[in-house]
C-alpha cells in the first residue's frame, strides 16, 4: 500500500493551497481517508477526514469553514483544499488511510489509521 502526498509549499497568510493524496494498493476493501498535521514540538493532530463513500466528512474545530476534504471520482485520491490560511496552520501535513468495509466511517485518531503518507510541508508566512 502506498500513499503519496503532494501540494505543500510556502504561502502568505490568507492564501490557499490544495493537498493531494494518491492511495494505491488497497485491493480488498474500501478506505477512509484522513489528513493530520504536526508542528515542531507538538503531537500529530487530526485535521480532516472523509468516509469511503465520500458522504461523511469531519473537521477539527480549528479548520472548520476554511478547509475542505474531498475525494476524486475514482475514490483513490483524497484532497484537502485549504483556504484563508493562517501562520498557525504551518506544519507537516500527512495523509492517512484506514481499511474499512463501513462506507460512512471516519476515524479521527492516529491509532485508527493503517497507512500513512510521507508528509508534505505547509508554511504560512505572516
């Protein structure tokens, strides 16, 4: 199983970025998708998640109304559209996948996810 994250970069406060996560190798079931972030000296935290069928999404309070998680048509790509970025959004962002047969399940903890991408740096300047 591979998760390939991309789309990070440097942006000014108020700007936007779109992260992508391509998931491959999960053949026998569906998967829920999640985005986490980790700032220096802090624990990895949940940002957003989406169910296998794409109909259920969850967000951390700190990003509600600014970030949107979605799936591509083939459901093997998970996106994170980040708008109105703030300096406190600066972190390494990780995508994750949990194998599941429950189409509406969205895990929110690090321990619930089975596979992780390599991380992509997002830096928001003030």
